[in-house]
C-alpha cells in the first residue's frame, strides 16, 4: 500500500508481516500488539501512533516519522531506523537489539530499560533523551546496563574483549603524551627521550610542531 491513508485507524493486533506501507499515513493509528515484522515503512508517518508491544522486528523505518509514538516494549530488533524521527517517543523497555540507528532523532525520547545489544548508533540526536538502564547484554547473559546508547558498544567490548582492556590499561597507565615545538637541532633530544621511554616500557605519544630556524 503505497501512501495509504490510515490516519487514526484501529489496527490493534493486525497481521501486517512484510506489508508494503511506504509513505503510509498512520498518524494516531492504533497498532497495539500489531505484527509488522519485516514491513516496509520507509517515509511512513506514524506521528503519535499507538504501538505498545508491537512487533516491528527487521522492519524498514528509515526516514519514518515516529514523533511522539508510543513504542512501549515494542520489538524493534534488527529494525532500520536511519534518519527516522523518534523525538518524544516512548521507547521504555523496547527491544532495539541489532537495530540500525544512523542520524536518528531521539530528542526527548524515553529509552529507559531498552535492550540495545548489537545496536548500531551513529550521529544520534539525543538532547533531553532519557537513557537510564540500557541493557547491553544478550537475553541469555547476566544483565549489564549503561546510561548512554552511544557508548554501549564500547562498554560491551571492554567487558568481553581482553585486547580492548589491554589497550585501555596501556593508555591509562603507560602512555606518555609529549607536547611541544622542536627545532631541527633539538630533534635528536626528542628521539632520545622517546627511545628511553620505550626502554622503560612506556608508550610515547607525540603531538609536536617543528620550528625551522631562519
């Protein structure tokens, strides 16, 4: 249904798996517990739509308008939400595992208690968003929560990847930052300092500006 007009429609519990709803007008529609897995909702208008416990897994919601939508405990696992407008949306307890959120507008949205394992989050708009108790682990793992969706992947890697922990340990305990302006004549001093730090098992990090004498 391309550009279907379903404004205010009662579609509670509707079976709309893989439905074609590109640019459909679903403003204020009741989609509570509706099954929309794999549906194509690109550019759809779901402003103020009622979608609690709806199944939107792997649905394409790129550039969709979900401003003010009720997505309480909705299943958005694997959904595509790039450039979607979710400002002011209620996403409490929603499943966003493996969802793609690129340049997604989450201004003022409530993400409390969302499951965000494997989420792809890039250049999000998060001003005023509530991000408490975001679950970064799989359902079969002990729950680990964070309060910032943009650092979730880093936290998960830090907890599960020894190499990442080693890098953090190196940076925080062994890195030595050298800042300054060096003339060509003093380059030998810099090289000697850097080599001595290496011998002592430190990691020299240089941010220097050469100064040529005229």
